C-alpha cells in the first residue's frame, strides 16, 4: 500500500509536467515583426544573358569534334548576373547583382529579400538589368504606393507579364 | 566534472521520484518506453484527426476548426492530445539523452543505441514542424515562410521555395498535399529508426508500466480539457505575422532566424548533430576485455544468452565434439564486459574443486576464480561474531570505506556478475557470518538488467537460484545506488546487530524470510 505522501508526490510531479508542457506549448508569445511596420518583399526568378556570345566554329574545329557531337555554334552555358535595384522615396533600399543558380552558373538568378518599412505613402522604384551592358538598367517601374501597417507588398519581375509586378 | 555533477543531480532527483512513484513506476527509469508511448498516442490521435482533416488552402483551416469546436469532446481532445503528447515526446527524448550521457551509458559497445538515436531527433522535429504547417493559421503561415526562407539559405533549390508563399495567388493546394505526405511518411521512417535504435538491447523497455502509462495519459487528457489546443486566426499572406504563440518545444529555433543568418543555423544544427552522434568516441571508452567462452566448461545451457542485456551472446552448433548440442558464442562488438553472463553460468560456483574454478563463460580480466580469491582474501582476517562481507557493484553505493576488522568488501562489475552460490559459499562455509549485496537502485541498473536478474536469482525465481539452505536473515540486499551510502551503513549496522547474537553459520539453522533493503 502506497503512502498518501507518495500519492501526493506523484500528483505534484504530474501537475508540474502538465504546467511545463501546457505553458511552453503556446507561450510566451513571440513577436517576429513590428506591428507598426509594413513589409516589402522583392522576389523574382529571371535569367541573365549568356556570359559569352555564341561563336561560329571554324571547319577545322568542327572536324576535330566527334561525328555525333559536331555543331556549328559554340555557346558557353554560363550566364551573367542579373542586377537589381530598389529605391524607396529616392533612397536606394537595395542593390545587388544576383548570380545565376546551378553548378555551371547557367540557371536563372533567384531573388528573395524582405524589408521592414514605415507604413504610409511612398515612391517606389524598381530597376533591373538583364543585358551585357556594364551600367544602367534595362527595365524600370515606379509607382506611388500606400502601405498599411502589417501589409506585405510584393515586387516581382515577370518578363512574360511585361516586367515588374507590384502587388 | 560536469558529468559527475549531472549524474549526482539525476541520482538525487530519481531518489525523490523513487519515493513518490516507487522504483517500478519511476518515469526516469522508463524514459525510452515513455518515448514509445507518446509516439503511439501521437499516431493514434493523428489517425483520428486525419479522418476529418481536409487538405487545401481554405479547407485545411476550416476542417481543423470544425474538429476543434464542432466535436470538442472527441476531435478537440484528440487534437490537444496530439500536440501535448508530441511536446512530451520532445521532453522525454532530451531527458533520455541527458541521462544516458550523465550516467555514461552510451560509449563502448553501447554506441549503437546512441548513434542510431541521434537521427530520430531530426525526424521528430520534421514531424512536429510539418504538423503545425497543416493547420494553415497565422502560426502555420509564420512557420511555412520561416521554414522555406531558411531552407532557401541552403541554396540547393532551383527556385526559392519561399516564393510559394509570396501571396495568396502563389499558394497551391498541392503544397498541402505534399505536407500531409511528409507529415505521414516521416513518422513511418522514424518508427523504423526507433526499432533499429533498440536492436542491441534484449528485453527492450518499450512499454511503460501500467500505473505510469495511466498517470501520464490522464495528465495529458486533463491538460487537453483544461487548455485545449486552438488555432490562431486563418493565414493571410497579404499581411505579415506580427505575433504568434510558439510551441517552444518544436519552434524555439525560429526566433534565432531573426538574429542569425540561416546558414549559420544550418551549420550549428548540422554540426551539432554530427558532434552528438560522435559522442560515444569523444573520448572512446577504454573497454575491458570481453567475455570469453571456455568450451570444455560450457554445456550449452543458454542461461548466459537469456541473461545478457545487450544481445552479445548467441547459441550455435557445437564445434568441439562434446555431447552437447550447442555452445555459447560471444559477439565482441556487443559485449560490455558486465559479467552478468558469468553470474548466470551454472559452472561458476566457488564450491567447485575438480579441475580448478573455470566457468563456461567468464571475464578474462575478472574471472570467477579471481572473485573467489578476492572473497577469501576479504574474509580471511575478519574478527568477531558479526563478520560481514559486502559485495558491491561498481555503480552502487561506496563500500570500501566500510571495510574494517569485521567487514570485508569485494567490488563486482555488476550485481548480476555475482553467482548466487558465492553467498551460499561465504555463509555456509563460515567465511563470514553474513553477506550484503549493494547495487544500483531498482530499475536503474547501469547494465540494464543485472540488478533485476540478481534479485530474481536471490528470490529463487530465476536460474541460477540461491539455495534454500542459505539462512536469509544473514543476507541483506541494499539497492540504493551510488548515492545510497546511508542506507548501506544502516543496513550494515542492523545486520551486524542481528549477527552478534548468531555468530558464524551452524548447519542446523533454518532459512526464514529474506531481508531486503532498498531506497523505497
């Protein structure tokens, strides 16, 4: 026969387990993002141009290739980075040259970055370069936007939909 | 130093739990079994929830809400049990790891259970995190975005996975189907790993005792009724999540993503996992020689196989031409050199004279013959009527300081290392008036089953049995563990007081009830 004190001890142990699990399974609350801010999210998947232009092979070069591998053009796979710039109210918020993905750097350039910004009215400009030019940008879109607190504003780039998309 | 402190902490805490729960129900003695138990609860409640769960961006939240509120008495409780048992699983697993480390039960031949247990941690977390995803509330939104952003830092995906959560339009129902698949498939792999984890343990403890099982289930159920698991508001990808009630057992790494680069965290967790898996070799245990079989003395009785706690012995066809069908063969990779096999061997008796004392299976560096010599040496110069010999296992209470004019001591690898015939030998041959065996607390044997087998042998319910002719008032068992010095001193004092009136054994003595002292 177990003593009453032992039963009480068990009860206390179970109560402690219950309190420990019950509390930490949903508390304390965590604040991952300031409720008085809005979020800008820049994300796109876009390919830059090949780093080197295709070159026509000479007949001698073609002859050196295995018969089943012969081709008239040599097109190296590597692509150039895609340059992107984000400007908010005339100040550069983000500027980066995004390297292509893939072991041979021949995949699209992927971007996914977020920024916490003050809510309210803003002038937003997004620029992108996907050519071989050394500076400047090939695509640009500007808009006046009004951000509410906690709002997520997405900036995407879709060549098939005409360029930058602001949502 | 740290480990010694941790070991003492566990030892003292467990003694308190022994008093409340009894050693048989002590949850610290069944942490692995409790892990299995919580896994089964999670599985059973998960199957129930799956029946009513609907995948899809809107359907997922609505179906969980319906389960929680529409049938709070069944589905709601099941959902809460599902969560709380998952949390309890994390708790017991980490305490299990800490305890095995503190008590140094993971090195040498025991590396296998440790090594195979480490990946289970990843599976537990994948299951838990993917489960939170399925509810598709604000917490799920936070978990989904943080997880995919974190995964993207690995740079192994062709397209950022987090782009799936850019906004409501980007999200696909198929993603939920994938997550359900992950949430169901991963536990199945985990089950296989858990099964592998216990493969080198014989009589693996997979079921907690009924009392403990009922107590924990009742606790989880009461918790579920008092504080049911509830959803946050529905996910909305057009707004950012600003406050969440995290399940800190599963999601405590996520706040770190706000302050540390994701790749650092991957490196920390990946590196931490590798280091943890390599613990059994940091540093490597100096292993004593493993048990050896002496075929001329082995009659193939298989008692050593039945008693080995680590599946280190098997019976094979006889190779030496003797009339017996089988012989014992030791798997050196599994043997922890505990000597429990020698304690089980019927030939390991100090009464043997013909051909010297060589057991059928024995420890080369601590043979039964050595044990006999140490027994004789420890008792040779004892004086007085109340002469006591104390056999103590290496993990039991300290015995050497108790040695004196009337008290001799002999250290064993494990209490199961002692053939019961030694107690008979010491008492009935008059080497001492009484014997004490001091070992680990019940349920906490360093070699898993040595203490249990020893108690059963002394109670004559397991072979080799302690002979009935041994007067049990002269034999005391003290199962008080390494911190049980006081219990041992008290038992010695009581035994010596009793022996003072008895003196050395006389053949005419009867055998009354045995005296057992433990920390209960």
